[in-house]
C-alpha cells in the first residue's frame, strides 16, 4: 500500500509540565497568574516564601508555604522538589509578581519539544520586549550578561531573566547540586544557568516579554550591593572552581 499521500498524523507530545511561581509579599499576583496558565501546564506550584500579606490565599494552584523568608533560591528549590515528586518532566520558573506572561509558556515548551534541555527567555533578542525597564538596571543587566557570555562562551543575551524552562531530569546529574545551602538566595538561578551550559546540555534562548510596573519605586525586591553580590557570587566561585 502506498502511504506517501496519506494524511500525516499529528505528533502527540506527552510530558507533564510544572510551573513554579516563587512569591514574597506580591499581593494577589500569584492568584492572577495561576488563573492564566495555558492548557500545556499540568501543575502550578506557588511557593510562598514567608509572605505576610495573605496574597496567595485562594490561588488555583498548589500553594507551598515557607514559615519564614528563606530566599528566592530556596523557594525555587522547594518548587522543583515538589514538581519532581509529582512526576513532572519539565519545570518552568517565572516571576510571581506578574512581570512575565503565562501566555508565552508554549514558546518555551516548543523548544523543549524540539530537543532542547534548557530554554532561557530573553527580552533583548529579536522578538522580545522589555517594558518600562529602568535605564540603569538595563545597563547592569547587559554588562553582567556580557561577562557571563565571555566566561561560558554561549551567545546569551539575557542572563538575569528568570523566565526559564528545563527538563527536570537534568537535576539527576550528580554534578548539579541544588541543595547546597549557599544557593538559597539569588545564587541558585545563576548556578543552574552556568551548570546547564558548561556541562554541555542543549541550550537555547527564546524571545519573551517582561513588563515592569508603572510606579517608579519598588519595582524589584533586589537590593543594591547585597543582592547583586548574591547574583555575581556563583559566577565567580564556579569560574574559579571554588564551588561545584
């Protein structure tokens, strides 16, 4: 029988996708985001990192609460552990404060389905958008991205964007140790970014949007100097082989 002209059957992709929303006193943002998840998302985990505003109450998601503020790295780790326990295959981490768009999740998943292990969202590559990004913050992001790019030799354009997707099986690699205590703050995100690239996994970027609030102050919980150090520290320690 000649099947050359038979209609092609659609490719069915079977994978369980977990979205992780780390939150600390972000009001009702996580509730609003959880209600906008696309059909591709299997589970949504809101990790409340010691909030006192009650903003996560009533979220249409699995809410996991820390009794105290432990840091965004610790919150993401809690979400990753929960996703793995739920037998999910892919984790998508995004800002719990509403700066990222759940509607763009399928764009990241398309790259995972195409065979990539780790997908970094970029607001700076062609097709990406950055709305109301403060000028000085933008300059610092681009400078840090350039340093990171030179060290790992990957042509990334937006290393600080927390909108990312990756196969959870990568965390089974014994060379990736996410439960180290020094990764509790901003370190974890850059530790994983470094590891996924330098260990030879298949990595790419996709254009995404990031929208900052209209108010000129309190647009981010990143504290100057102290938190910048938490972001830079893993790059220095890993580059100098002082941590693994």
